[in-house]
C-alpha cells in the first residue's frame, strides 16, 4: 500500500550550526531504496555542504527563503523559483543570509535505472521554473510544468513535474508499471483516492506510490492544491482505468507568469494503455 505521512511528524536532526534536516522518504519508511528525500532548513547566516555520490543523481527545490550556491559551478543565487539538477559527484556549499528551506531528493546507485548510463554526460542545471513552459489540461484548469525528464537531463533515472490543481479539478483513475513515484504536497488540500479508497492529503504530505496502485486526486477544496511529483525510473507505462478521460496536456505558449517561456514544448498525452478496472 502507498505510504502517506506529513513532514510535521518527522523529527529534525541537527547536522551543523543552524542547519537541521528532516529525512522524509527512507528505505525503512517506504520499504524501497529507489529514492531518498529530505528537507534541509538553514537558519539566518547558516551554511551547509551538498555532496552527491559518484554513482548517485540528486535534485532540489528551494521551498522557502533565499540562498546562495557556491562551488565549481561558480555562484548562483537561489529563490523559491529555482529547481536544481545535481549530477554524480556534484559538490557545493549552500548559505542563507535570512534563512531557507530546501527540498532535496537523491537516487542512490542511479545507474541501475538507466541502461545507457553515461555519468559524464550529466551536468548541473539551475532552472527558474516560473520561466518554463506551462502545459494546460484539455479536461479542466490543471497546469503542468516539467522539472526533469530523460530529454532534459540526459538520463532515464528520473522524470518529474509540478502540477497545479485549481479548486474543483481532478485527475482520472490510473496506475503505473515500471516505476515507483511520489508526490510532495506544496500547498492546499485534496482528496487522494488509492485503489478507490479516499483519504485527505494536505501541504507537507509525502505520498509514496508503488507500481500497480490505482490512484488520483480531486481538489474538492476552495483553494489551489499543488505538488511536485517524481518517477524513478523515468521511463514507465501509465495504465488508465476503463472509460477514464486520458490525461492530455496542451502547450499554453506561456510560462506561469504569463510571459514567453524559456523553450517550446509539444502536446503531451499519457495514452499508454487502458485497463479493465
């Protein structure tokens, strides 16, 4: 069964002066070693080291505050608009003058998920996701912004996006084969259906879903719900319940701020297979 928990239930571990970490997805908690996630909090004036193992792949979101990343890549100022892809062997220092909250995910022994593993082809990426192209759902007002894909990162290890659910929107019942995945709820509340059984989810929740578990969200609240979602590995099959509206996303030609996007992207349809559920 899928594992659901809120970050408020996880104890903080002090790892340096003014720096603490909450370890969210762990092998012990989800009974899988596909991916580990954590939230690192830096108090004002604190700094910490980010190191990625030589056989690992990692990525990070700035959830709150501002920080500066310093390393071989030079210096990069970071805000809550930034997404980072961290290749094998990456090392840098993160410092925050006024405090910051950082979400970080790591895939250990990443080459097991990529038959064409070429770590030398993987490079550091810092993306302002508010400038990325937005895809609109053809069924309702949901929006999708890709954070990482095999094409963007040059590896099949991971694929993920941010999805925005305005009030009254919902997905269709489906499951996945070939990958496990998780959502971290950034804001809002919704009803999450797992194998047709409903339960409430809210900001700060992690939802870890295994293969072949049917699921979907309905935002039945009055406010927008948003989450980041990642699949490991990044190549998998989506199986839709019979008569479910196949999830199709059309390019808006705009970024989330309403301006011209940093790149172009085509229509995306998750039409892999329809099940007899």
